[in-house]
């Protein structure tokens, strides 16, 4: 533009013009000259400014990168410090757990080599405390037998005297009664002592059960390929093993991104499985994940994440529940006070109500004490949606077809799940039955049907198919309301049994309607 103007300026004098016009034009030209100079000045300034800005922006970019690098470095450093700390704590915990096991083993027993004839196998050998206890019980039994023998002979002497058979060894009536009273009183005192020892033995047996489970956990931890504190998916620092199931191991872990403890469930596919079986297992797990990840409720364990570790292993990340599960609670204390049992069943029902009020209703299908976890403040949460079913919109009032017959834990499943003549129809009433069994077990210390039977025997003897009526022991004393709720949950006939939303109205499940 400027060069066009100069060209025009150099040639304007050739144009024939009048005087006034020439003067006006010259003035205009000088104004324009001024404008050009200003523009050029501004242009230069802008160019300078642009270059300054460019420089500044390079500078800033460089500083930002340095900051980012520094931030990344400090983040990496923070993660390193944090995971080192977590690992040292976990190592200390591992050491302590092993030390405790060694101490407890001396007292309660250990797995040792047992020889029966020529056959050598692994078996349980009682520890000193149990041996002492058994020795006490044996000596009390011997004492009891000896006193009973003496008493018998005393009675014989007394009756012989009566018959006039043995006058020399006969004793006076007074002596006989005194002696007999001494024996009776001694026998009563032995009985009391025996009862104390038997109670202690029961306590030892519970402790022994806990010890055996802890030994198994430690053995599983030692044999696990994840026991060396790996960081999975660049964020989950695996710590100690919580437990091992059929195809999975559950580790306590720390999420380094969200800064919270989580439970990492590592699902390992068996290398020997056919590709088809592996695919089916993965499909199943993805289905479980898809159901579980949408569930957000205070009484349902949250599922945070899922990722692949290698071709045969994947991991689901769950909300960490630091308390025991209900199964462990009941193993330590088989009977709970009614007040405690009630608040647990109320929370389980709150979870179930949520599952039945969503647009996509869900049947859990595997409710049992092992699938109820407690967090650090004792809130109960339902977990493990491995067998759960989504209720499709078009199912009739009788329920949907049960496609996985045979799965689940038989003590907790209702009669309709054992129907062999046709494919059973199931609904949320399955979970209602299971909740009834759990409440019964918490209150009475045993399951209502097939308590002492194995899974195989329950099936073989049709135990649940014959579970027509629930019986309550006379002890402990339990409220009529609790028994009534259990009776309703354990209604044999599926059509008459209330579903989750109906039984939710039961007064026993509400604290405000009193
Ligand atoms: P499972 O294989 O699901 O039976 O779990 C094995 C062990 O891990 C059991 O002792 C469970 O109590 C424990 N466990 C499972 N899930 C969690 C969790 N979300 N938080 C804490 N412990 C868990």
C-alpha cells in the first residue's frame, strides 16, 4: 500500500492541475505523510511488541514446562514416599501377623504330620492350652467315675446291712447319709468345674477356627504372585492379602490418585482353561461389573474401577471395608444380641430396597453372611454381584427364568431355586428368603434349614424343598416381631412370600414407626 502511494506521489506533478487544487493536494499529501509516519511508527512498535510477546510466551512456556516437570517430579516423589511408607507399614503388619500365628500355634495348635499306620498325612495337632484343657477334662471325668464307684459301693454296703448280710462292714444310717452327701456335693462341684472347662473349650475352638483361617490367609499370601507390593495400573499400591476365593484374591490396596484405601480383587483365569471358557468367565465378570458400577448406595459396596493386568488376569477395584464380614463376625460370635441383629438386617434391606427401586431392578441372588461387609464405623454393605440378575421390564408377576440353577449357597436359597421339573421363575423374593435366613442365623446361632449339612447333602436330601415350616428354638428369647418377620421371609410358597418392596413395610424394619 505504501509503495503504491509513493508511486502515485512521484507522478502526480505530471497531472495538469489549477493552483488552488495543487495547494490543497499538497496539504493533503503532507497530512497523509504524517499519517504514514505515525502508522509506520505504530507498525514498528507493534512489531516490537509482538516480538516481545513471542519472547515472553517462549519464556513462559519454558517456565511452565519446568514447573510441570517439577510438579511431575514432586508428584512422582510424593508417590514414591507414600508407597514406601505404605509398604513398610504392610511389611510390619505381615511380620506381626506371622509372629502372632507362631505364638497362637504354641497355645492352640498347628498343622503337623499325622501318621496312621503306614499312611502319613497332614493334620491338626492341638497346642498346649488345648492339651491342658483336655487333660483337665479327662482328670475330672476320672474323678467323677471314681466317686460314682465309691458311691455305688457305699450304697451296696448300706443295702447289705439292711439285708443283714454284712454286719461287720455295715455303717450307721447317719454315716451313710453324711458320706452320700459328701459324694453328691463333690459330684456337683466336678460338674460345675467341667462346665467351666467346656465353655473355655468352646472359646478355644472358636479361636482355633480363627487361627486356621489366618494360617490359610498367610499361606495364600506367601503363595500369591502379587505379594511383592506391586503398583497396578500406575495407581493401585497392593498391600496385604485379605483373602482368597475360588478364582480370585482380594488385596488391601491404596489408590495413589484418589488417596484412599481400596480392595483390589484379582481375578485369575486358569491357564488350562479353553479359550471359550476364559471368554465366558470374562463375559460374566464384565456383566457383573456393568451391573455393579451403576450402584451407588450407602449399603452397597462401591465398585470404582476395572482393568486388565495380563492376558489371564484382570482386577476390579472396590470400596475398602475395613471391618470383618458378617460370616467372620458369626464365626467369632455365633449369636448376636437382637438389637445388633436388627440393625444389620435393616441395613441389608435398605440395600435391597435400593436394588428394587431403580429403573433396572436387580436380584442379588447370593445374599449370605460372607457377602455382607462392614466399614470402619460398622456400616453394613452388600457386595458380590457375581450371580445377580437384572429383571427385564417384560417379566410377568411370577418372576424371570432362572438361568444359573445350581449356583449360589444352598443354606440361603429358597425352595423355588431347587425346582427340577421345570425352569424356575425367580424374583426379588429370593433375596427376601436369604435375608430371613441371615436374620435367623444372627439371632439363633444356626441356620434354620440344613445347618449341619454340607451343600452336597442339602441337594441330595432335598433339605430346602422340605423346608415347609420354620421352627424357633426356645432360647435365646427373641421378640415376637422378629420371629414374625422371619416367618414372612421364609414363606415356603413363592406366590405367598412378600417381595422386597412389600416386606420393606414390616414394622420391624422401621425405627421411626414405633
Ligand atoms: P471373597 O473372595 O469375595 O470371598 O473375598 C475374600 C476376602 O476378602 C474375604 O475375607 C472378604 O471379607 C474380603 N473382602 C472382599 N471384598 C472386600 C472389600 N471390599 N473390602 C474389604 N475386604 C474385602
